[in-house]
């Protein structure tokens, strides 16, 4: 399941993933982006992954980037996860050339926000 909301920054969307991501979740992301950001604005994402629910990190990121028509809008993806997932960052960034993907440990949320705002 995925939840989305606008952040206090005009070009950063917040997402929380808690469990397996479904096709309905992908559609929800697309509808949200359409309604709040349109097609033109460059968009960064703060993604807090609480529980992968049987889906690996690569599957979640791939689903969010490849299956959404807005993936070309993304400039940066800050992925906050438990420290055990931090090791796969280079593989995740290989999924989306041109999009900067950085992974942060839960204790590094402030650094993730600072990185997105640059």
C-alpha cells in the first residue's frame, strides 16, 4: 500500500510504502501526480518505506518509475528505509537513468530532505 501527500515544498511529493505495492497503488500515484503536479513541473520524491510486504526494494522503485507515465518528471528520489536496505542504492539508481536515487537510513531523514531541496 502507498500513501501520498504534498510536502511543504512545491516540487517534492511525499510517499509512504507500507506493504506490497499493487497496480491500484500505481494508479493512485499517477492520479495524484496528475492532479497536484501536472506534466510539466520537475518533481522530487521523499519515499519512506516502512514495510516491503514481500516486495523487494527494486520492485517498488521500478513499479513507481516505469509504470507511471510521469516518471520522466522525476529529478531526485530520496528513499528512506531500514539500514539493511541501504546497501542496494547503486542497483536502484540503474533502473532510472537520469534520475538521482539516494537511499537514507531512518536516522538520516533530515539529510534526505536537505538533499532533495538542493
